């Protein structure tokens, strides 16, 4: 239980810090300007560091994970997606993984049942929950463009309109706000419910869930319940996109909680499991094509070895071999 | 085979849910019109009003006007209660047109902010907008 409660306590503390500091100590410049810029700088440099660190590791061999027939003879059909033969096919596979989580779709569950019973079945819940969670986060992220642009980029408008089509409440209710909270709750409960998962889950699995959940709750509160002044907030965020250091206007503390948690997330991101966002594009088991049979891949850090072929060997020792009665290939 | 059965089942369930939703909406609708018939529409008393102050503090209006409008819409359309009394005792009709009564001098009043904040309320699809009101 401690590994669940600790991250929860940390997140609650993180909510409290900006609230108290802004509300009672007037630290709005610190939490509205300095912390976000510092977090953005750490985020960008951290992510770049991790990516370059991965990019500079050599990948001498094809270690593609495959789940289908490899390309061999022309008349044997092969699986373009699950055993890609060209870089293009491999990238299509990466993109489908990123957008549809194909590997999670294959998820299985194995369970011991009461009495001597064992079930082995397909389990789609993680796939569905993960998909709902990530897609909502993407849509929510895109929607936030309204704070950083004078005019919304064209392709975001239909996303926004679709998201609010239910036209409940004022300001209009966004579907993804509910979906992301439901999905985060599901992903959390999923870890608690199953004994096996409970054991392998670490505090670092719970912390990002709680953090993202808290960010969403603060955002929802600010939009539908306690309201913060969007005009002043937009003045601040437009300042961010112009790199200005103007002090923020009078904004409700809940906004600073939201912003501070996002800053924490940004700083935490490069150094945690959240880097799977960049890693998925760079993992050699997915972005390499399986063409070891068509193309010879030479390990670049092999020492240069002087090879000697059998033919050369025989040329040198042919007479001696004949004398000893050994068979030779060339007379 | 089992695939086809589950497809048929899914269709049946979807159909049942659709019918249930229809029935639900029907019943809710019936209830609200019954309520409307019961509650006489309270009309705001016409008294000269002080138009130098908004119906709530400016700071509050700035961030909460949509919640207030939502409340007004609910009260007048669903409950038939159209009279709004401000904290300083002025009376207003709970209607979008009330806002325009004071804010019509600047036809861009609602739009300036919304343009800046990238919000597009759907209200003007049906209601008269400040731009049309001043024309």
C-alpha cells in the first residue's frame, strides 16, 4: 500500500505548494513565470539528451520483433506489417503502433481459477483504456493551442468542435475531459485489482497517473466549477509564446496549481517511463525492417580480420596434401 | 459462426439502447412541459434601472458570465422563473436580450473577448446577436 500512498501524498503536496505560495505569499511571478520557463528548458534539454543518447548507440544487427511470416520466396505471401521487409513497412508499423497500440491489442491474460482450472484468453481492456487515455491527452493538448495562438490552427477547429458536440453545460462540456479522467481511474484500478499487477507495479507507475489525474482535475475545476479568468490567463500564455517575462495578472490560485503540476510533469518526463513517447520511435525492435536474409549486416565495431579462404590454403599446401594422400579440390 | 451471433447481439443491444434513450427523453420532456404549465411565468417588474453597473461585480462577470447565462437559461426555459434580482435589489428579465439592453452600444462587446480567447458560443445561431441588435 505504501507504494500507492507515497506517490499520492507527493502529488497532493505538489498541489498544495503553489496554492499556498500564491494565495498566501503572493508568489505568482515565481509560479507563473520562472517555474514554467525553467521546466520548459529542462524538458527540452532532457528530452534531447535522452534522444541523442539513444541515437548514438550503434544497432549493428536486425533485432526486429516479428509476429508474422518473413519475406522469403516470391510465391510465399509474407506479413508486411508484422515482419516488415522494407524501412517503409517498418515505419508504417511504428506509426500504427503509435496511433493504434497494435501490440497491446494482442494482450493476453492467463489466470488460475478456482479448483484445477486455468484460463488463457485475449484481454482487450488495457488496449482500450490506454487508447482512450492517450487519445484524450492528445486532443486535450491540441485544444490548449487556443491559449498560444491568436487564431486557432485550422486543423484543430474540427477536433474542438467534435469534442464539444454534446453542447451540455456552459462553457461547453468537452467529452475528452470525462474520458481522460475515466481512463486514468481505470488504469489505476487495473493495477490495484490484480494481485500479479499489484506486485510488479512500482511507485513510479502510480506517480505519473496521479500527476496527470491531478492536472486534469485542476483543469476541469477551472473550466466548469470555480472558473478562472481566461482573458488574463491568455495574456500570460501568449507571453509564453513570445518569450516575455511580464508578470501575470490577477489569476485564481487553481490556475497556478494546474500550471505547476504541468511544470512538474515536464521536468519529470525526460527522466522517467514517460519517455516511452520518444522511445517508441527509436526502439530497434520496432523501427528496423527484418531483412537479414536479403542483406548482410556487418557489425561496425568488428576488428578488421585478415581472412584466409580454403582455396588460398589449398594453394599453399597442395603438394604436401597430395603427398600425405589428402583429397584436394583442384589438381 | 459465433462472430455472426455476437454481431446480431450487438445490433439488438444497440437497438434496445436507442429505444430506451428515446423513451427516456420522451418522459423527461413530458415532465418539464407539465412543470411549465404549472408554474406561471414571472415577469420582471419594469423599473428604471441603473445601467452603470453590471448585474454582478465586473470581476465576477468577467470570468463567470457563462455560468450565469447557463443558470438563467435553465431558470427561464425549464422552470419558468424569469425574474433575476441582483444583490443590490435591481430586477432583470432572465434573458440574453437583457445583456444587450445595456451592452448594445458596443456591437463587438461579446465578440472582442471571445475572438481573443478563441471561444465561439453557439448562442447566436438562434438568439439575436449584439451586432444585429444595433443595426
